C-alpha cells in the first residue's frame, strides 16, 4: 500500500521553524513536535498524532478498530519483523510507562506467559512470551518487545514483533524508524491514556482491520 508523503512544512499545525532545532542537534527520538524544525528538510508522513519518516524496505500499514473503524495504530513492517506504534495522552507529571509496564506484565502472566523487564536504549522495556493459537489451530508462543517513551503530556508505546523482538539491532530499519517518530500531542484537553487521534494520509482510503484485542494502554 502506497502512502502520501509530506515535508514537515506541509503538515497542518507544524511547529514554527524558529521554535525547533535542526535534526542533527536533536539526537535520537522519538521527539515532540515542538522540538522539530519545520524546515529541517526531512520528509515525513502525516498521520495526525504521529509523523513518521518513510524508509526503503519498510512497509507502512494502518490498523483500524474493528468496532468503530477508526485508525488505532501504525504498523511498520519488513519481511520478518514489525513495529506497532500507539500514541496516548499522558499526565504532566509523567510516570505512565511505569504503570503500564506493570499492567502489561500482569496480563501476560494471567494468560500463562512470561514478562521480563530489561534496560534498553529507551530505558525499561518488556520482553513478553505469551501462548497463542495460530490460524491453523496450533499452539505457539508470541514473542514481543515493548518500549515506552514519555514526552510532554504524551506517551508512545512501541511493540517490536518477529525478529525485531528476539534480535535487537539498534541500527536496524525498525529501530531507526522508531527513533525518527515525531509525536503531535496537540492542545486539546485529553484524559491520561486516551489515544491520540490518528488519521489516514490523503491518498489512502481504507485501513487494515486490527487483529486481536488491544493490550493495556
């Protein structure tokens, strides 16, 4: 599926060029939109609450809530790995990732799986092994690695799947894609854990249906 691309200068509500920094000065992200210069020359895809940089060899998909049809998450995939992105509102005081980690670990244990906390590039992360039933009826283990990043009144959860979950590669395309994400929190009042609104690029009509139930926010 092909997605429209925009310069950051084309994004509605993009930050004032004088207010942000050059991309070289920022270092690895994810970043808040207020920190990114409008004229930094980076091509980004505008998905509403997220701006993502298109990368060669990485397919971009949007997943929709089966009940409402609204876009609920962004999936970036290579041949044997994937990265799911979900942005949420967060309290000014921070600390949401600490709460969410405990909830995700408890849910994995309840399902008969395991959750191991480790220190990664972005701080504490979870490695999960959860029993699942495959489409052909076999029992299997779903392995994932969940990373959380908190910014000004937002929280971004990244779930690495496939080889990206079992073989962490800081220079891999999905790791780089995660570091290039820009979160657009907006000015609307939102309750903590409320999903930031995502939208289709202009030349895409129908998002893919979302498989399975959503884990804790």
